[in-house]
């Protein structure tokens, strides 16, 4: 091992050996085979980061790159010889995720975290009504959507009785998601909160897709 590699392996912090993501044995075997097919495979690690914007369901960017050239803020972990590089800004939302592989699905990322709500100018998200909406979303709406693998994220409300939400998980890109939003989520919010008259879905469903990679 070169001095540079040793430095990368022991990079400074006490938690440098603690994994950020879990890599299943199946994924590890598949990724190691792909890496070893590259001419400079021994110098490569898997960069795993977000490709989605705030408010969108998580989409990921997976690519091999030289782990010794990782940015100072990036986190590098070794999984049985395979380096996993997590971009610094994505560490928090990637913590606890699992990278798996099956022959039928390819690489798939299961992430227990939820996307950050987008910031929309002119909306209120820190008042008493917002607290009531968030409580209803977490206590009733999302448990109902969980059966379909989906969830909604509260963004804010305007002064005209409209609550703005995004949809994620199985609801993102689903052909039935608009009906679910209007007939289900809207009904629950309007019935429970007199100040809310309607909901608006801010999700770009054109970006909806499953989280699988080959």
C-alpha cells in the first residue's frame, strides 16, 4: 500500500471506519467485478451521490472514479476492498441507505431518508397551521400512502387556503398519483383543517422512475 493509499484508508476522523451506506454481499460482488474490468480498477472507487433536486424523489448518480482524487469534504469508506465515495453534501441523506443487487433488478438503493422540501418563495411553512398540516401528514396521510410505497412532503401554504406538497416513493411518477393527491390527500387535509381548501402537487412526475441501476 502506498503512503497516499494509507492516508486515504486512515483519513483522520474517528468515525472513518463506520459505514455510511450498507453494501450487501451481492452488490459488493457485482461492483467489484465491474471495477476490476477497468484498466485502472485498483485506483477506482464507487462514487454514490444524489442527482435529484430538493423536493424531488431521490435519484442517484453512480460512477467509478479515482478515490485518491475525492474532494476534501467527501467521505470515503472501504467495504471489503471496495471504496465507496459519498459526496460531502449528500452524507446526511445517504446515511442508513442500503445498496443491493439482484439479477432481475440490477443495483437498487433503499433509502430510509426523505427528500428535503423545496423552498418556494411566498409560502409559509413555520406557523401554527403548518405545524397542524405536518402533524396530519406524518400521523395520517403518510401511513395511508405507505401501503403503496409512497409519501408526501409538506412544502408550505399560501394565504388563499392552498397547501403545497410533493409526492415521493411509489407515488412519484405513478400514473395514479394525481388522483391519489386530489381524491385522497386533499380530502383528508380539507376535512381536518378548515383553513385549507385545496392542495397543490409540486412534484415533477416526469422525473419519476424506479431506483434501479444495471
